């Protein structure tokens, strides 16, 4: 794998904008793989099929191979899945120059409602505990590494251009019109 390539690792609890954020990075030039998985509940889902298979324990799919496939010949490449945070130790030795992009929701109740409706039915209290533990893990694995935090709600208010500029600057990318076009509240993004 190329030692000079930069990896963009998008992590965040489900329904916090990981797909939109990965889509924006891809639209601005980050390689995210050729085989994208489309979600049943999110037609704009952005995730490499091989990554999804590895997360879900498909036999023969290895972290090292995924990183090699995504990074080979690509100056900037990325991957995303909420579980990357909890399984980072399995990937860390293969990823050179990781840059973390951490997604959040300011409106926890909206996140919980979306999460419960689609992914898992659980109490708000249980989800808050899971949320706290998750972001503690994210803080631990990203400590001392380049990191940016982005907020779901800011993609759809007056801060969207500022947040897009911060993301582009963080990744050393140029904002494209196709990236701007993804920031559309009529599209289903999470």
C-alpha cells in the first residue's frame, strides 16, 4: 500500500450523516471503492460492499485486503461505517495517514427517532448510554490524529457552505458542484 496516501475514516453513530459525509468526500475526489452498497432505507447510502461484508463477518473478507484495494494507487481514499470505530484495532496497522471525520447530530431526539424507526428499537436511555460509549471510543482512537467533526443539521441550514469548506480544507480538496448537489434536504441522507 502507498505510504504517502491519505485515508479518510468517516465514523459516527447511525443516522448522523456518515453516508452524506462520505458522499461529499467522494464527490470532491476521495476514492471510496467501485462497488457501492445501496441501503434499503437510504438510497443515497455510501459504503463499499467489501467493507460492509468485512463488518458483517463474511468469510474470507479481510481488513488488510480492503485497505489494500482502497488505497492502491489512490492519493486520497476513504471508508465509512459506524462500526469502524469499535473495530479500529483490526484496521489500524494497515492504514497509513488516517484522518478522522466524525459525524454528529445536535438533535439527539431526532437521531433516536430515526435510529429506532429503521435500525433498532431501544429506549432513549439505552441509546444515550450507547452514544456516550461510542464517542468515547472515537475520542480514544482519533487522539493525536488529524480529525474534524461535522454536524448533520449544519448540512441543511445557513452553516452548510462553511461546513463544506471546512471539510474540503481538512481533506485538501476543491468543492465541486456535484458535492453541493448532494446537500439537498429532499434527498434521504443519514
